[in-house]
C-alpha cells in the first residue's frame, strides 16, 4: 500500500517544530509501524537527508521505549498495543497518517518524535521501592501472599513506563503511572512498612515535575498498552488520604 | 600469559563458601573511597549497582537507553530456575547443577555452575522481598512450572513477563541507591572505549547520545554487564540496540574472548515475513508441550494446512525422537526444522517455516484449556501475523536468541584485564555450549547480587585508594581514538546504508555460522566477512553530525564492531573440530546425525587474545576437568 505521512520534525528542544509530509510506497500489511518508518528512514538516508528520530528498542511491546502519537491517539488505533506491535494491516492504501511525539510539558521534545521522559524515573526514585538490602531477605515462602493480591499487584506492576497515559490525558497527568507503582507495592505485605511515606513522596515528586491533575476522564486507561485499570488511581487516592491523615502534616 | 580460572580447592559444595571465607575485605569505612563503574542496566548490571552501593561503594551506571529500566532483560518471558524444591519432587542444588552442566553439553566450568545452582535459592528470596509479584497458589505460596531439559518443576514465573518483573525489582533496588545518593545514572550514554593504565582497567570513555559529547570517567574498577551480541546476525530476538561494542573494545584492550561461536538459536519464533523485517519475536518454549510440529511429506506442497490429509503430514520430531518427541532440546529442534525447510518442505509464503499445530490438543482438552495455558501467546501471534492459531496452525522458525560466548572470566568474574569484570550474558561462564530455559535470569542476578559484591572487594583491597585522573594521557589517547573513529564514519559518505550492510552480514552469519556449520562454509564466511568489512569502511553512508542525537551514527559504530566480532566467531567455529550443544559441525556427527563431541581434544574453553588489526587472534585454552560429573553423550531418541 501507498501512504502519506505527516510527521512532526523538530531539530532540538530549542528549535520550532513543524509537520513535514512524506510519501511511502509498497508498504506490506505485515510490516510493523516502526518497520514502515525504517523504510522511510532508509530512503531519507539514501537521499542524504536526516532520518526521523524515534525511540524504540525491544520491538516486542515490553521495554516501553517506543511511543508515538498516531492519528491523535497514543500508540495508534489498536487497543492494548504499543507502537512497535501495531501492524500496517490496520491501515488502508492511500491513508494519511499523522505522527507526533508525546505532547506534555514534563516531556520536552529532544528531537523529532523523541521526548525526555526522565521525570518518570525521578518519581520512582522518590520512594517507589521497598527498602531491602541484598542478602537480608527472609525465606521467600515465609510470608504467604493471597493469590488475588499477588495477581492484582502483578496487573499494576506490568506498567512499561512508556508515558502513553500522560500523553493521552488532557491534563498531562501521570496519575496512572504513579498509581500503578503505589498500588503494586501497597497490595503486597512486603510493601506495608513504607507505604505511607512512599505515596506522599511519590505524589510530591509527581507534582514537582509539573504533571497535571486527574479529572477522571479515564483516557489513560483507554490508551494504556498494558490496559492498567484506573481502579489503581482510586487505591492510590485512598492510600494518600490515609497517609496524610496519619502523618500529622 | 597462562589462564588461571582461580577455582577454589575442595569438595564442590564447599568451594564457594571456602572461597568467600578467604577473600580479602574492604572495611565499611573504606568502601566510600572506591568508585565503581557499571555499564549496562539489565539484571546483572542493575543488581550489581544496587548491591555494591548498599555496601557503600560509589557507583556510576551507564546505559544507552533513555531509562535503565528498558534494558533487554525486560523482555525475558518464561521464568527463572531455583532449586527451592517447594514441589517436594526431588529437586536439589545438585540436580540443578547437573541439569545445567549437561544441558551445556559439558563445556562449562563445574565450580561456576555449582555456585550458580547454590545461589539460585537466594535470588528468589531477594526478589520476593523487593515486591516481585511471582505467580502464587491459592494458599499464598509460590507456584512453579516445568521447563525444558529438567525432570522437576523448579521454574518461578510472573505470567509471561518474568524478566520484566525481576528487572523492575532490581531497578527499584538501584533507584533506592540513587535516592540515597550512592548511585549516579547516566542514561543515553554509550561506552566507546575502555581505559587501561599499567595493565589495570581504570575507566571508560563514553559518548553522550544526545549531545555527542565524548567524556572520560575514571574509577577503581569497571564492570561490564552489557548483554549478548545476537544482533551480529542482524535478525534476532534481541532489542534493536543490543550490541557488542563495550565487550569488543574491552577485547581489543586485552580482555580474552571465550567461546565466541556459541550462539543459541531458539526453535520457536515467528518467521520472517519480508525483507524489511527488523527483528524476530520469540514464542515461548512452553508451546511445544501441546503443539505438534509438522511439514508436508511432499516437497513444495502449497496446499493450505487443513487440506493436507493426516497421512501426507510428517511429524518429523515425533518420528525421529520418539522418546522426547516435540520436546527435544532447543538445539536439536532448531537443527531439524532447518533441515526440513532446506529439503524444500517448509511452509508459508517464504517456505522458511514449519507448522506448530494445536488442533489435536484442542480436540483433546478443549479450546478453553488451550486458551488458559497460552492465551497471551496466541494473541501476540495474531497481532504480528494476523492469523488465528486456534483455527490454523502457527508457523514457526528458529531465530538467534542468546549468546553463551562472551568475555572470558575467572571464578571471581574478572576478565584477563585486572579490574575489569564481566557479568551476565556478556561473560562466557555458566552455560557451556547450550543454555537451558529459565537459566539466563538466574545467572544475571546471581552474578550481580551475590557474586560480584564479594569478589570485587578482594580486588579493591589490594588495589589501594588512589585513582587515576581522567586527565591521564591514557584517557586522552582513548578519547582521541573514539573521536577519530566517529569522524571516519561520518566522512565516508558512500552509497550503502548501515542496515543494508548489517543485513548482508547477518545473512552470512546465519548461513555459515548458524545452526549448522562446516569447514567449507566457515572458510567461505571468513572471506565474505572480510570483504563486507572492507566495503563498509569504503562505501557506508552515515548522515547527520556527531553533535546531536544521531541513530544512524550509533548504528554504524555498532555494526563496525559486529563486522570484526563476526570474523572471530567464524575463526572459533572453524577451529572447534567437534560438535557440541549449539555448535553443530556437519563433519562431526554420529551415524544418526546427532552432535558428536570430542572430549579428548576439545574439552576446553577457547579464550582468544587480540593481537592487533592485522594479526590473527591467539588461542589460549582453559582445560575443563570434570571431577564431579561424568560427561556422556546426550541422547533424546
């Protein structure tokens, strides 16, 4: 199939960006979306032009590196799918596809479709862990964990940190991302000791990074490639409230 | 130089304990006087960084990804082995050790493998304490499943995302140390050289991938945990960025390279669909529990699978290996699949695939059961191929998956350059000539959590606090070399893209240094690799500048190193005149066509020494002695 691509090009964070239109031909329906961009980039390189920069690595939907805003949707039209797992059979010959980077103030554009998501790492470093030194762990089966709790914790822990939730949200809120970690650890007995401090610190860091507030549109859940439920946000809010009430602050 | 593996004396079950008792220590107050560099943030790198920082060392961590959490350990699906014996099915440290050494076709070091099995149990404890949500039974205790090459159930898992959960656990431990100010992370930094001063590793030179800045970092010790080099084959199940550059530069600075030709090719991956293919996706080994592998009996039979009657199908694994059937080990399955496709009996649009058919299992167990067992895999298959595997058989083909070879290390995980350590997949140590399923995660974490924190102290205690300044001429010389290399790549301005040449290299490697190897083929490959390398440096086209984010420049540097590493792999494969594990030389097979080891002449680790661009590498041998197990011929008939 032949396609028209309108791609956001931006030299660096300081420069002004703009859409540039490209034509790609003979695209196979079996190609992945990123392979289609590879074809475009190979053509650009042959012509001596600067290829389109985009983040990607594992190309199997788990590393969270890729993330493109495709026709107005984070990771494109397919539910529960990262950009790298989106295949061209979901488009039609002659389509025009608009490709943008994640748009959110805390994710400044680095170049073209590449943005800086280090804010997410900084939130996790503000207490998004259980303090246990190597070697001091008790026998693994000494603390039983109800299967339901373990399964729910897993559902939250499956977050790949791609930032689609932020990109999809009109407020650029990172609530689903933060809630996924808070909820994962709060559901497990091992996470209880630090849970109050954890939620307070992570939320404070989230605010400091400039992410917006949650207004319950659920756009994050709809666009999350791992289909993480907004119920984790509710849990985080409960945890936060409980922590506030007991912290004396 | 003679290789000294520093294997401790004594009975195998006491070696590690005795060794730890005699390693030199750095006192708690002195640890903060030492700086350690860790390159790579997968399971091995992240766990090492966290554990060393906990001890009090100052750690600097480097990765090329935008976040350490994206390292390719994240993609491991199946699980992690541990000899917990929670199932009461007779498992033990000894059995895990034995399965691993046999699975590796007796080309790994006994002492290392035993230690790995011993430490496996601590890994599970550590991960659970970090909050890794492993699968559990209704009673709240940990669940296990079975995996290839074992007769006990010892694999711990977190659905099909075990690597992700273990890595996020290790990264969270590392993040805690970042929070505490003991670890500094440098994402989007690529290590481009190792700096050696007076024979000791003293630091690295990196390129900031956003700005192009070339910068030196000095330290008391350098740890490489940079993963495998499966991407030398262009197509593999590795992430696109996975590369050999760090270990290759270390090799050129004097670190010996162990068994470079041992590369594992996984039998069940989604086949290539066209020339544009950028990577391959693994379909878990567990599918072979219920799927039957077959091809048409007739060559070139183009009928759709449901129109081929039962009597015209060849269930070739069941036919040739009645005892193990579809569950033969990875190397055996891969070889047989390639064979039937080479005969012209392959299926699908390219003819380079075989069927993995679930229709009998669905008839026997019902679709619901199959969906419960493999639902997510069927979904992934459909996402990629657009086909519904409940109705039509899956098509699968082998793909490069894991590299057993890597930098040679002694029992302390130190390379032949003092102060340079190699952890996880980038060292050669524990898997011999073939890795068993669910063992890679185990090794990465054992190395990082439980081995390096002990062994690095022994080195540092002797070294002393003094650090070499990053202004030292050795750093300046390395920086200059790196800058010149980059300038050279940008100045060629030829006709061919990096990917074109890389694809071509991959084809040579797949055809001649892949599943089946021969002396003729390897000699041919050597010529082709040299020609391709020559063409690369004459005719590659790299656009853009070196002062910005430039993916095509990054790729070019990595492919330049693959073009050299490929030659060493072919040399190693050519010199090893035997078949063992993944290394199948057509000249050395049994009458039934199985791998024929030659323990008399090849029971050694081949450790290659770099001797300059125009000199052939020199072979050093670390003889493997088997005191505790007796090597036997593997049979799966």
